[in-house]
C-alpha cells in the first residue's frame, strides 16, 4: 500500500502488529483534549511485526528468564518478543 506522506501528519508505531486502533484512538483523544486536532485519516499506523505471520511471531517468543516485550497482534492475540 502506497502512503501519500503529504496527507498524514502523524505516524504511530507499535512493537507488535498494526493496526492498533485501541491504542491510537486513546492517544488521539488525548491529543484532541489537549487542544490539538488530528482529523480522521491524518495519521498512519506501522507495526514492527506487520510482515510476520503467526508462526513467525511464535518463533519470537522469549526463552525462559529472558527480558521480553508484550504487544497485541492485529487479530487480537497476545504477542511477545525479545
């Protein structure tokens, strides 16, 4: 998908998969509350694991005792990565 950068004013990046409308909606409401305004479609979402399938995400689960990060997959499932 080609993105026209001239039409977007903000990008949201997650350590998991996008879209994460649950997070972005909350962030946009905070921005709007603080006196700024992001019109619908003025932002784009990216995820570090967007191109990784479920099997690939499972391979990224941390080994016991390792530091990890938690996120949510685009299908609502839990994702953990190193």
